[in-house]
């Protein structure tokens, strides 16, 4: 659920052939392709209706029913337990540290919304302060992804080793102006004479100047 909510923006607003949009489509397809096979014995007709409608890989193109398919097997491309090949990093543990911040951010957004400062979460900027260098470095490594993860326009990460608490999250009104295409706020809107009301990301998506 978190993932589907996070990637809606790129599916709607990124260029059709962009790596980010294609990556999201691939991930969603892989999940759906496995899920309907697993659900087929329970949701007999629904699973088969889905199978008739989704794109199919070459080896499955001639299969007339989901009930004629094998149960899904682990795709070696997506295995997460081979730590040595990824420098000892566990992807599940890494992402969990970010997922645990989602409800904290949501609470900050709701407080700002109750004050009448914002409507949509895209009207906001999230400020994350930490006194831990490791946490700061970790969050900075996801700086481009954090606005999408939290469904906000901007995320600012600050290291302050004098703070009493390890982590502090707050929300404020986003800076800049609202892009009419993606609804995110940005400070660079208006630079394009041809498309003065959209942000740089949308300008790149439509191939404008």
C-alpha cells in the first residue's frame, strides 16, 4: 500500500519512457503477476478476469487462464538475502528505517493541516533534524526520494549535534509556487517562457524549454 501511494506521482507526471516511471510499472507488474497466481484458488473468477486484462510475458502469452499457470517462483533478480553481493546491506532493514518515519511525518502534516496552513500534503515541506551523523548521512542518501516517500513537495535534512533528542520532525508551508501539472511546490517555476506555470521536473517530462 505504501509503495502504490508513493509512486502515483511518477506514474501520472513523469515522461512515459522515463526510467523512474518504467521502474514503477515493472515493480507493480511483478507484484500483480505473482499476486493473481496466489489468489487464483480463492478469487477464482476475479483472478482470471485480471489475467485476461494484464500484459503478459512471452512465455505466458498463449496461456488462456490463470489457473493453468504455475505458482510464482523467486526471481533471482529480486532476491534480498544475498548480503555479500550488496556490500552487506539489508534492503528490508534500510527501507524500514524510512517507513517508520511515514506515520511521524503524517502526524506533523495533520497538525499543520488542522491549523489551516495546508490542504494537500504537497503544500508542505518536511524538516528533519538529527544529531546523529550516521542518520543524517543515511537520510541524505535518499534526499531525492524522500519527497515522493512522504508525498510532500520538499524535505530538508539538518544535522545538529547540539540537540537533546536524536530525531525531530516538523512540517511547514512549502517554499515557492505550486506547479499546475504535478501540484508540487517549487522555487524555479516561471523560468520557462513557453511553460511559465510548471516546474523543472514537469518541463523535462514534456520535453519543453
